């Protein structure tokens, strides 16, 4: 009578040599190179997601030109908050970055919001008036006057913007009010040069403004 296999007798199989059962019951650890590759892929994917989120929420711009002196100078680097006006309200005094309303191929422009929807802006003898009230502008250089006298009525979803360096700024005085849809976001943080690093200040106005 031939010997019958029992549970104590190993049965030879060519497939068992491919994936031997662990004697401890713990699956074999993947090779080190595979762990390194997996971790590298996870890191790259996470970095890409973070980069996409940051770029969706912010923009980086460089100030070019004298139109916002003395508060912003050529070469200054700013972070723009793209979500500021999706979850908040645009206010007078905000410094905003927007697409050039008359040249889509041009770089972003940076100006300060002076007039809000429904208001009337009057410039007379170097002073700015909002619906008949003189606008106090502490961010301007001492004794600076606003040239180009005129009167502008601001329609819904539009804003009147001016550069802080009025004699050298191309703004609403020359091309009219700015449509809300052209606004990229609020100038939020200055991060270069180091002497100017920090949040960009917002100036408060009197209750009548």
C-alpha cells in the first residue's frame, strides 16, 4: 500500500516557491526601493495639491512704476488675496490689483479704491470729494494735490480708483471707472524688500465716508 500524505508531510508544489508563507504570519516587507518610490510619489502629489490651492487663492505681483509712491515702490513684491472679495466686501481705501481695462495683454495694475458704487466723485482744485464730502487721505504725501478736475458718477459693480502718486498715475481720471469683474484681488502682504515685509495697511475713514 502506497504512503498517503498527511498534514505533517509537506506536499511539493512549484507554486509554493514563488510566494512562501511567512513563518511569523506577517506579510513580507516590500523592498526598500519601493517604499522610497511610494513616499516620493506621495510627496510630489501633496506638493502639487498645495501649489494648486495656493495659486487659486493668491497671486504674486511686482510693483512697476511710480504711480503708488510713497507707499509702494518699483521692485516691491506683493501677495494678492484672490478670495478677499468672494468672502468679504471691497472697501474704500483698499489697494487692489486688476487687469488693465484697456489692454488685456498688459501686466496687472495696482491702485487704491476711492469711490464706491452709487457715489459721485468730484476732483476740484486738487481735492477729492465723495458725494459732496471732502475725502481725507492720510496715505498721500504731504501737500500732494490731485490734478485733472472733473466729475464721475459710479455705476453698480464699478469703482473709482486712483494711484497714490496722483501726478504720475494713469487711473480712473483718464479711463473711467473700473468694472468689478476686472479685479484680481486685494493687495494683502508685502514680502520684499525685507524692510517692507508685513500686511498692507488699510486706512479708516470718518463715518461720513
